[in-house]
C-alpha cells in the first residue's frame, strides 16, 4: 500500500463533503475544503495511523498545500 493510499481514507474522514474526489494533487484547503479544525484532526489521525509524531518543522505551510506535498514530507522525514 502506498503512502497516498493509506492517507486517502484519513483525509476523507476529515472532509465535510466526501463526494469530492481525493487525488494526489488535491489541495487540502482549496480543493478538499479542510478548515483549521479538520487539519488538526488530519494531523492527529496521520500520527496515529503511521505511528509517528510530527515534529515542529513538519508544520511548514508548504508541507500541507496538497496531498502530494504531504506525502513527500511523510516519506522524506519518516521513511514511510
């Protein structure tokens, strides 16, 4: 299972409108409409699902633009 495949249901769980397609290039705020509280839930669920604790440096806005940037950060920083 790829990182994206594992991440996709976590993202869907946080979305208000789960009919919106979730693709690797989907932008978290613009395309998937994740608000601040949903982003917090996303982070918490990512940590739980992947068995990691995100570090302060991981919370750069550039890491949370799209699923692609999030996947890259997870794979580069946590060898997922």
